[in-house]
């Protein structure tokens, strides 16, 4: 009997505990010439079964070709929450395939909603961002040409660019269709039919071998789960050193999409703030009251994120597969259930020469790759542009309110572009690096929050300083507004390029 990768406490798919009772296991036939088992004599039925399972799983073959299933990633986004909520069998969403674009490896203990938001972000957000930008530009042109009506400024103001951009983004995020075929165990392995489920688990090596890349939805316990480590080892074994593995931290999706939503709401409120009636200073004070605590919380979270990478680094440096946990052991092998550990360790041993060799591989190569990716590739330039895009759309609306001539529209358009393409990414990149340097927790909570606040104050000062350079020096130096705008845009893009290309990568 071999138990699967599904922990009973976390199995919300409507199925029962994912353990294979002995009668469920489709015992693979010995390959011709493989008689090593018979050399051990006498041998128990249990050991013989484990030996046969090891021999089969380690070949990374499929029990039968039509066991290989994958699901279009858009169906995961569109339908999995509904199926999960209603307890419907998800395997009907997947179909038989010859290859898998990406294998999604995840820890069942991690929160389901976080994993869903991460899948939404990783697969759908960038195309949705492209659609949003397209619609915002169309709205900008139509609004500038007075084809779209302007509202009375004393009531709710028109926000055509913001409305089109943000509306198109969320619609495309949820409704667009991508054909990438991914492997998600919930949908690609039968959860109700125990024999089919057993066949799927036995073919796990075959699934991994036929996957072009692997997405690891990393959570705090990922490297402590035996089946997660097994999936990782099988993928590295079958694809070699150049195995394409993407790491995704648990809060990446919620943070970026939350940031996008906050920018959307904040931009709408700012557009409708009656600056002329309430006064600029009151507006700035209110803006600061909302933004400074929000930014402080964000910086505080980034510092905590780097500390979690420290913890992962430490865990992986001391990685020992004997400390990995599996559901069978946690359930204390009820009703005579035997342990997965023997079969999985034997497979790993076959692939890497010995368990110790695999542990060394995790402690060095896998650790370096995972930690490096989590520290350096989480915050990417396109992701910052995506999160800050509502601010750009709102500024596009603002420009049209205050400028009616095409020349001035063009001149003023360079300003939001400069901030969006250059200033925001530059400041955020810098804050990210400073947060890494100052990630250590201070002795008291107050001091710790004060440190995060200091980083925010520095970032705001830097932002205002750049604003001052633009407003005072650059405009005075270059009286021609178009030249000044173009010069500012060039400087901002250069700053962003320097910070993103020349700033040293974070090392562990
Ligand atoms: Zn066990």
C-alpha cells in the first residue's frame, strides 16, 4: 500500500483520504531481466510490492498512455473555484494529452485562495495588462477628440481612461482564454475512483518527465513535504541541470493584485477630489494619512518576506530527507497502511546514486536556484508597471481635463509616462534592495515598525526630490516644455534602466 500526495485534512475536493489500499494498487509487472528482488530471500509480500513499485516509478513511465491528462490553464481560472466549492469532480475538466506545458507543484497545506490568486497572476495578468493598456489608449484618443463626453467638473468626473483600463484588466484577467496545458493534481488525477487515482500517483514520474517546465507554488512547508521534494527531484532528474523551474512565493499574487486594486480605488478618489474647493494642502495631508501607513505596511511585509527566504535558505542548507513529512506517517499508518517513504526514497536513490547525493544536490544547486529566484525574480519590471498602471490611466484622464490643445496633450503625456516607466520602478527597486539590507527584525515591535517607516520616508523624499528637479531645475533649464518633458522622460528611463540592469543581484 502506498499513500498519495493528498493529505486527508486538506482534501477538500470531495474525495476521501488519498491513500491507496493494497487492493487498489495496479501492481506493475517486473521488467524482463530484473530479478533483483528474488535475490532477497525470503522476501515479504510488502517488500516485494514496494520493490515493484520502486522499479516502475523510477522508470518515469506511464501506467498507460491515456493516464496522461492536462487542463487548459484558463479552465483552472474559470471553473476550478466553482467545482471546488460545489465538491464536483474536477477530472472532467482535464483531457488526455501527449505533453504538458507546465507541471504545477504545490503543498496541500498552503492556503487554496493564495494558490488560486498566484495562478491567476502568473498566467493571466500580463495578457490582461496588455488588453487594459490598449483600451485605455483608445479611450484617451476618443476622449481627447471629444468623441467621449466630458462630465460636469462639479459632479463625478469622467474617468474614461481609468474606467476602460481597469475594467478591461479585470474582465480579461477573469475571462480571457489561454491554451497552455498545465498539470494540476486535483484536476488531472482521479480523486473519486481509487484505482484510477492509484494509477495516477504511480505515473507521477511519467507526468513530470513529460512536462516542459515546473511551477513551484512555494509555501513555508514545501521543502518539508516528502511528496513535494519527490516531485522536485523527479523533475530535476528527468530534465537535468537546465530544468526550467519557476518559483512563486505565496503572497506574490495577492500583493500585486491587491496593489493594483488599491491603485485603482486611490486613483478614482484622487480624480474626484475637489482640489479647487478643498485646497491642495488638505488633499496632500489626506493622501499622506492614507498612503504612509499603507506603504509602511508594504515595506514591513517585504522585510518579512526576505526573512522567510533566510529561513528557506537555512532549511535547505540543512536539508535532510529523513525530516520530510508525509501524510501516511502523520496518520500513523492506520489499518495496516504501509509507508510511502520506502518507495520514494528508493526512487530518489536510483536517480541520484544515493539519498545522500540527492540531499547534497538540494543543499547546493537546488538551494541556490530557489533562493536566488525568490530574492531576485519576484519583483520584475513588468509586474511593477502592471500594479501601477491605474495611476497612469488616471493621469491620462487628468491631462485631458486640463489641456485641450493636442500640443499640450502630448507635452503633458510625457509626465505620467516618466513616472510610470522610470520613477516608480526606480524608487521601488531601491526600496526593495534597502528592505533586504535592513531585513533583520529589531528588538521591539515599535522600533521595527519605525525602521520600515524610515525606509518609506526615504522613498517619499526621493520621489519628491525627483519631482522638484523636474519642476524647478529642468523646466528652468529648458524653457521649451516639449524639450523639458522629453529630457525628463529620458532621464527617468535611464535611471530605471541603470537600477534594473546595474544594481547587483541579491546574493545568499
Ligand atoms: Zn509513512
